[in-house]
C-alpha cells in the first residue's frame, strides 16, 4: 500500500436542505482533508443544491446533478466520478467527527493487500442534533468485524455507509450498490465485498453521528417491500446449498418478522396493490420455514384482522369498536360488515372511520355467519379476531390471546379462546368468568365430549388462524345460531389444536333482544342436530354410538324446552316444527326414550290438550331431564 492514499467524500443529496449544510461542514472540518468532495444532487426539488453551490463558492466541492434514481444510484454515480483510491460515503443528514477519516484510513496504510473497507461505531442523534445513544452498534450486539458468512446472513450487517471508508477498486470490482434494492442496499454491498474475499476492519469507537429522522413521505412499492426484495435475492443466491440450510435455518427465520412488518404496514395503508404484493411475499417466506415455525406468531410478526358483523346494532357498536381501538396490542385492520342494517349503526361506524382506520363493508342481509365469512374474505390478517356488535373486549384481549400462538409445537394451534364476563343490556356485570360456572371441558380434547354438549367457545372470546378457518371452509351460512360450535368442532376434527385461557378477556352481553334469544336460534339448533347426526352415525361394529349416546341426549331436552316455550306462546306453526324436531331426535335415542316419546308425541302435537299439562311438566322438569339423557 502506498504511504499516502487519496480519498473522495461522496454525499448523495435528495431534498436535504434541512441538514446538508451540517453534513458538508463536517467534511470540511476533517483533520485529514479528503482530496475530493462530491455531492450528487439526485433530482432534488428543494433548495439543498443551492446551499451546496454557496459552499462550493468557498470550498473545493463538486456538485453533480442527475435525475432522481434513489440513494444507491446517487452513490454509484458519485463513485463513478471519483478518481481516488478510497471513497468515504456520507448521508446528507449524518455528521462526521473531525478525526473520522484520520482514523478510518490507518488500517489501509498497513500491510494488508486485500482490505476492502474499514468502519466504525456510531452515536445517534435526533432531528435537532441532540444525542440519543452512544456507541449504538456496540450495544446492538452484532458481530464486528465481519468474519463468517453465517453471522452475516443471520443478522443485519450493521455496516452503515456514513461510517465506512471503502477501497474504490473493491467497490467497482463487486459492481457497486444494487440499484434495485432500497432498504438493504448497504447490507448487500458489504456482504458481496465479504464474499469476494475483501477483508474488513472495525474501529470500536464512534466516528460518526447518525441522525435518526422519521420519514413522512409515502413509500414507493419497492420501498414498501425492501426486506422482501433483499430476502428473495439472498434466497436465490444461497438456496442451492441445502447442506448448510442457509435458507431454512437462517434466512427464512431472519426475514419472516421483517416481511410480516411490511405486510402489517400494507394492511394499515389500505392500499390493495401493496397488500397483494406483501401478502405474496409473506406466504413465500413462511413456506421456507420449518413446518413447526410456520404457524407461530409473536407481537412483532402477527397480523391480526378484527371482523365485526353489524345488523341493527346502533345501541352498542360504538362501544364494541372503541374496545378494539383501546387494545394494548392494536390489530392491523378493523373491518365492520353492515349486514343490511336498517338503523343508524352504519352511520355511527362511518363517523368513527373518519378518525380511525376502520373499513365498513356493505352486503345484503344474510345472517351473522354470512357476514363473518364476508368480512374474513376481505381481511388480510393471518389471525382473525371476531367481535359481535354488542360485546366488549378488555384492553389486553388480543395481547393475551396471541401468546399461545408464539410457542412452536408438534400440533398447529388453530384457535385460542378465553373465559368471559357476562353483562346485561345496560353493561352491568351479571357473572364473572361465567364459563367457570359451566361444567364443561376446556380446552377441547375429546371429540365425544364435544358432541355431547355445547362447545361454549364464544367468537368474541377467540382468536383463530386464517389457515385453520380456510381449511374447514369457514362458517356454515345455513346456521344462524350454532355456527360457532360448528366451525370450532370442524377445526378440532381437522387436527388443529386449541388453547384455553381461564381468564375473562371479554364481556358477553346477553339479553332478550340479542341473537342468542332469537327464534331462529331454535331452527338453527335443529338443523345443526341433523347435520351432526349425518356426520356421526352410530357404528355398532366398533361399539361406537355417538348419535345415540351423545347427540340425542344433548339435543332432546333442549328441543323439549323449545316446545314448552312455543306451547306457552301458542304459536301453532312453531309447535308443529318443535314436535317434528323432537320426533327426529327421539328416533336416534336409546330404546326406552324412543318408546316414551312415541307415546307422548301424539299428545304433544294436540297442543290444546297438552297445554293444561304444561305446569306439571315444568314442575317435573329435573326428573324429565334425567330420564331423557
């Protein structure tokens, strides 16, 4: 190496009028002055270039101009116009300490013939130049200097251009910056220098101030998928060597969280072009992960969509929405599906959407199951959180339900659900942790237990994976009640695991006007009973009687309860329907119950004769229930 080496300082400039003066002045203040100072105006529209021109009147500064092409393009352009041994890059909003070049050049004056770059630690400052962190790279904990390919691929390189002094010959040998990349062009350049055999020296001392500036501009499509573009490039380069497992074990886990962050931002932007591309990128990177890590989510990589069906819910929908907006872990998107409301509920949502990121979708009335399916079809999140219009979440609802998804396991978690508090029409507490009062199994572990009783998994208390939802075909839109039991049972049968959190994370509002009290719930129960009976026929050859021993004892008492209510109300048509349902389920019961119901049904159908006996039936209800089960 020669005793004296020449240096060109290269500063890309794009609308940097606020900080360019300080950056250039820090170059002019160097104890080791560079031989050339090149500022590349990358198509600025502010007066940054004019500021440089004023400085150039008094100092040896070259101002080059080009059409806007991005920072990498500007750096390459400046490097192409440098005629020195070394180039020192400086971003327009960063500042060098006076001995920056003096310290970085020292290793180049030694005997190493293959030295490609030197670099240092940094101090970080805010927009006003106030210190925010000293020796920030040392605190970050990444390996310095760069010595092995695994650490270079596993973590960000953390080689910041403003901290570097680069051999111009090495820079040109590897082709300079990749102008197709945005966020990771720095990592890419120094990784290519490393792979080409160039050595590097780390100076464990801050020689640069890096200004942390918050961008207020809308990112371009390429900027919005910077991690994805770089990940695809690395995977293409290293994917042909399965022996080392670079892609599966290093690159895919590294970039999964970053690409998920891009997807989160795309969902929040509402831009369908970005959502589509970011979704494809996320699916691509997850497909490269080991199977047991593809369905694990943390607050950093989880994308949660909230779906709220709305039908004449003007009384409660604002409270429901505000409980979503107060979550300690905010969702990526909130979708409200107006299912043909005739009240002012949609207008309330529109008012809130003017101030908060809420999407209001409209469809003809088709019931809660159809509205949920419609909302989920328009959702982009990998996890879905349902909230009924009259229910309320506690602030830690999503944060707590997400935790079990973060734990890799042999079985894929399909859904997580919690206990809940019951409230009345006015929001007053009726029962705390009301699921604890019901003798049923949580979490779900046995199919025959699930068949013999209601699941008691409330949608407003659950968080489930979109994959599990799609795998079982979504909600059965024929059901307008029991569609919840139905979908979670199908997830269970499909092999998805479930986790129960015995802590109330939501408030369940139950009152005579709510869906659970609607007459169509009774029709849906009957339809669900028929659906289950068809799906789980008795099998005498194996000694299994799910219909006789589980389904019929479960549904017959409920159907008789419906009959008593309709008899009391005197609805002739509903009495007939209730009797038909009882006749169907009775035929599936044990012989003694079948015989009993065969005797009772003619009397029950003659409702004018049976109505006087209703008080007796009510008094004997406990004994009748035991008999029918």
